[in-house]
C-alpha cells in the first residue's frame, strides 16, 4: 500500500471539527443505551412501562437485563482487539480507519433502535432472545465504528498540541451527545399528547435521536480524506503478536486500570441519573436532561482550563485530582434527598462535584493514550494506534459492564421512593472502586 506523507503543520480547524462531530453522533447512540436501557426494562413501579422481560432476580443477586448487558460486554472483549487489529493491518487504499467507520455507521444506528423493540408485548423467551441478539450486534458495530475512530486521534494529531486539542473537541461533543440522548424525556411527551402510548412515544423519540446521531457519524466519513492527513502504515504483526506487544507497555496498563474505574463511575452516573432524579430527589424524568446539561455546562466551562493546566502541571496530577472529586461526588450522591436543604440545591452541589471530574476525564484519557501510542510507535516502529485505543475502548466497556451489572443487581435491594437502599449503595460502590484505582495510579509515570 502506498504511504502518504502528512504535512507537518497544524491540523486544519475544519478537520478537527469534522472529526469531533463524529463523536457527537456515536455518543448520542451510546447515550441512548446508557441512559434509557436499564430504566426501560426495569423501571420504578411508578412508570407505566409494561413488563417485556422478567424483572426478578436471577441466581439471587443478578437481573435479566444485567446478565444480558454483561454478555454484551463479554463479546466486546473479543471484538475490540480483533477489529482494532484488522484496522491496524488494513491496506485499503482509502485508509485504515474511515472505511471501517463507513461500514459500521448504519447498522450501529439501526441496532440502537431495535434494542428497544420486542417481538411480543408480554414477557417471553422470544423477547429475551431478541434483546440478547440485538444488544450483542449493537456492541459489535459500536466497536467497528469507535475503535478506528479513536485511533484517528493519534494519527490526525501529528503534534502533542493537536492531540490535546482533538481530545478537547471530542470531550465537548461527547457531552453534547449525552445531553441530547438524555433529552428523549422531553420528546416523548409530545407524542403522548398526540394520543400515543408511553412505550410507542419512547420508541419514536429514540428513532429520531438515532437518525440525528447517524447524520453526525457520517460527517467525518465524508469530510476527512485519510490519505491526505494520515500516513498510512499498516502493521505487519498478526493479531496475537500486536495484542501482546500492546500489553507489554507497563505504563499503559497502569493507566488503563485507572481508566476502568472512571468507566464504572461515569456509567453509574449515566445509568443511575434517572433513579437519583426521580426516586432520591423526587423530580420527574425531565430533570435527567437538566442535571446532565448542568454537568455538561460546568465541564465545557472548565475545558480551556484543563487544556492549559495539563500542559503546566502534567496529566497525571489532573487525573488524580479528577478521581478525588468523583469519589467525593459519589459518596455525596448516596445521601441525596436526606440533607436539610432543597432538592434543587442538593442536585446543583452534586453536579458541581461531578462536573469537575468529568471535565478532566473528558479530555485527558484520549490524549494520554494517543501520546502513549505515538511514543510506542516511535520506539518499536509499529504504529498500533488501533490496538491501543481498542484496549482503551474495551476498558471503558468493561467499566460499563461492571457498573450496569452491579447497578441492576444492587437495585434489587430497593429502587422505590421510601425503599431506596439499592440506589444509595451504588454511589458507595463507585467511590470505593475509585479509591482503589487511585492508589494503583500512583505507579503511573506521566509521559
């Protein structure tokens, strides 16, 4: 395959924006699953969604939706490095990354929608089979788009400044996508007002958001000419050799263990937000979007400061500080609704604490992995950006799996107003995991 030489100059702003809009698209789809999946199939009793799958405990401590989600994340353990390896070794004349993203975008979108549709309107084995298959396929195409997408962070960012800028841009669009996904609760009441049922209204709102996500995912596919901005360097190593080589990077492994804890924390926020809002604080579902938007606004406001201070203080110090803030935030959220001041003020304080942590983690992890991948490639001569980001993506999904299984299982201890022990314990679990990861992160060497 011909190798195209990249201009050693600042990446054009239009390419940075086009790249970041792809993140906006797939974060909408991811946000739909993170925010609404568990709630849709295991809602509080006050929500009039009919039972579509069993909601009782399995093996005494798991839920059906938790088991299915765990199976999906297990599939990611296989597909993440495999797809990354295919991408790293690709000799497609159009590039190593964009062709994968182009093929994945439409099925990724379609499966996000199909996860919320059932063959039967009552619990059945067909519903369980349908949900399992569609969710497994969803995660496969998620990886097919996201793993090559993140590899471009390192490849498009020729300089450390460009890589940090790209990470800042996609942090912004990731939160925007998550806010848009959580905004489904503002859309479906419109259709209910037209006489549609709650379930049909929710599904239609999800379809609309998924189509919006698809449009944004196609922007980098159309606008970024990988041959012009990326030096195509297919990796000759086979799958297992590339994977072993990636895991030999000791510093990378330490960071990924730390990042796993963040994946758990952010997923508990995403999945638990609707329960914190409706059960602990007594608000309706629309407050999910309000609180999410507030945390996003705080993060946006802090992004320039994160960009500046990471260059002055180093990424390790800021990441450690971010984890401390998240630990405090999750301990605090366990007491929401119990403090002697208004629910609105309690929500604001939680958003401020969590927003600081999300601002830092929104930018630095991708920049850190991009730096590590670039440095590793310079040392070894094999540029395995796809494999490095596949491990990063897998850790994020593993964190989501642990969080969603733990969350749905702990909910068995109480998820209703007045019987909310399960919801409160989720914050304590997240805080403990974060503290352990923080201790491990002391061994990381800031590059």
